[in-house]
């Protein structure tokens, strides 16, 4: 199986031993504590799950700035985005060497992790500007990732952590939330060698379904990992449970048996386009995948990024050999009326606009909210039915 990023074996930070975890939870009762941001809680879950291997905790100021600017830590580890615990006010833990990190996303703010504090530092306005511009390629406060990153405070608390639970993800998505460790174990059990990962924060329509099949065939892969984001999204995005139902129904009816794993991970979307695509590659390698599909405007939002920036970043900013995972570069896919099947649009050079079945996201949402199913060339009817029910209950 493909090696994890930066180490020979996966080192998840979740404390799996029940007795140790119970003892740490008891210890946490007497520790200074702080309620972290949703982004930091997501980082802790990803560290606990092994997705952010080989990191041992939250980055300090020097590592954060180096990663933002040069995609590597001060020790030279390739890493695409700062993994930080930033707060507005660190006075509650002043002088403490060991603290409890509390979950902002669960009522009562239970302890999520214990942290050994190495440093408490403050980013300057210039630091924040540089990191924002490098990671998001924009300073526009309307960009949801920029807004979220700049809203949590400028004090950065760094040090190793021990993760005690996976926040709300296990309870809310018991069949879908998976750690990198469990995905690797299942890949091994299935005897898969080549595995293609598909990242999604949306329901999957015909184009996405066929793209997965195209990638699997092109790479002669044993299976597909459909890996959906389960954390916080921007307003208007489809909730995780609805998305999960849509994808499971599509896989059940339209994929060959035992060729797909439907899973999810606990993290808030960054909408960082190219940099987030590289992060996706890192943690899919940690999950045991050999390939990642990167399509048009991968992890993007609005028109902040060029259509294929998330592909070219692997040529311009990822040093050769920095990652073992390979990128399957995809174009937009759509149903061709000429060929009566879904193809990549770059392969339809003789097609006119009228030869494609394409619908904007706005048009699809409008149709679904009125109880009108998109054409079957665009969306599987069983998937459309689930989405129509959702949109009509939210009107």
C-alpha cells in the first residue's frame, strides 16, 4: 500500500486506548481550558484521524508563515496550508503548559483534546495578510474562506495534542465518518492496490458518477473512494445528511458491486482552491489512495480561481517527489447528445453548445425547489427525488 505522507506508518493522534483516554478526560477537568474555533476543532479531528500525518499538533508562528509562503515547515516537511489553533484571547490559559481544548460545535463545549503548550504567539496584521493572500490567492473579505480565517483571532497556540474524540462527526454520520486508519484497513481487507479518491462537498450527478468511472478505467484501479466533506460549508450548500443519502443511492444503483467506498471526513471547507486541492492530495495519500481526481475549479468558490489552477498548482508549487499520490486531471464532464453518453468536454471538440446537456447550479436548484426533476442525462431520477424532497421542505 502507498506510504503515508512524511512517515513510514500512519500516526493518528487519537488516543485509542480506553483506559488512557478516560484518564486524560479526568485530567482535563483540572486543566486550564479554552473553547477553540470550528476550524481548529476540524483540524484536531483531522489530526486525530491520521489525515494530517505526520503532524503532531498545531503549528507555531514560524511554521505557519513558512507553510503559507513556501509550502514547507521550518524543518522542511512539505505541507500546503497552516494547521493552526488561533484565538482572539489567550488570557484563560496564561502560563499554562498543558490545557484542554473544548469543542465549539457541541452543546456544553466538551473536551475535544489535550494540548501541551509550547508557545502562545501573535500574528501581526502583515502576517495575516501574507497568509491570507498566499493560501486563498485573494484578500477579498467576501470570500468565505478569507472571512473565516480572519475571524478567529490572531493569537496562535502551538504544540502537540492528544485527541479524545471526533467531535459531532461520529454521532451525526455513524455510517459515513471514517478515519484515515479505518480507510487504510478496509482498502487492505478488500485487497485493493490502486484506489482513486473523489472529493465532494455536493451531491453527485451523472457527470460526477461518470467521471469516477472514467478515472477508474483509465488508471485500471481496483476501487473508488468517494470521500465527502462533513463539516461546515457556506450558506446554500447541501447539508451532509442529504448529500450522503444521494451518493449512497447513486452508488447502490449505478456502480458495480464492491467497487466503491462511501466515506466522509470531519473538516470545515476552506474554499482555498489550489492550496486546498494539494491538502486534499496529502490526506488522500494518508488514506491509502494512489490517485486523486482533480477537476475544473476543484475546491473553488465564485470566480476567485482559474478553471484549472487546482491542477497546475501540482506543476508549479509541489516539488517533484513531495507526494506519492498521482493526480487524475479532469475537465468538465457533461452528457453529449451526439454520442448519447457523458464525456469530458475537452473530448467533444466537434460539439456545439446545443450538443451538450448542461445546467447551471442556480437552474438546478430552481427546478428541484419546484418539484421538477432535471433531465435524466443530467441527474439520476432517484437522486433528483431525494433533492426535490429536501428543497421543497426548505422553501
